[in-house]
C-alpha cells in the first residue's frame, strides 16, 4: 500500500502569498512584480508538488485584483521568428492572445503588451496592430547597447530613458510573459527608472 503525501498546501499558499504581496504594496507607492512560469494551468508544478493547484497562482492574483493590473512582455524577435511554445504548440503571438483571454476570464485587468528589444520587425508591427484592434495598449522598448553590463548607459536617457513609460493606475503591477527572456525584468527596471525621474 502506498501512501500519498501532501507536499503543497494551495490554500495556505493563497493566504500567505497574497498577504505578503499586500504587505509590500502597503510599504511602497507602487510595486512591480515580475512573474515567471505559468500563471494558469501549471501542471508541471502539480506533478512535482503533490497538492499543488495548477491554477494556484492565478487564484492568488485574483485575490489581489482590485489593486492589480498586468503588463505582458514579449521579445519582438520571437514574434518575427514565429517562436513556438513547446507545451501548447502555438506561437508566442497566439500565446499572448490566449493569456489576455484567460486573464479576462479570471477577471484580471491587462494594462498593455510591451514589445521588447523592438527594432522595427514587420511581424511585430502586424502583431501590434492586431492587439490595438482588440483595444490592447501596445508599447515598444528598444534594445539598449551594452545591456546588461554597461550600467552607466543602461540607467540613463540613452538606456531606460529611451523606453516609453507605461502608464499604470494600480499599486501592484504584475509583469509576465509567454516565455523566458521576454524582457520582464528590463521592463520593471525601465518603469522604476521613469518613476524615479
């Protein structure tokens, strides 16, 4: 007889994680929270953490929705190269639309989509047009020469300063993406640069 042991308490996660995030929000004017991994349908985490609810992360965000909005980042070259998600077999542009629909299903507000390291890629322009037709605000952030080592350039008007400032209205801004290396951290730091200026 094998005994199944609970390795993760999703209810405790919802309570403690949302409480901790709100403590951070109360301590600052604005909190940018980079959120990697799957926010919905995280079946890998469910397999490795017995007891994990595959929608635990989005349920936790739902508890914070009155104080929260979402920015989705996507690397422009991933759009131009039709990068595919290995798990779903869809391209990153399709994944962004899927994410937007799923967030709306959960009652979460999507502020905008940011095309990172944008250098005029035609496919990214077409994608931006499709987003705008769905009333999604689109921003572009260019590649910064010397990133991530040349801090003097990065933290200047020639670095983060050249990026558009993303207007947000909520105290908590979740920054997420359809996959890795999409520019989540760079977007957070760019926002902090502009807020500081």
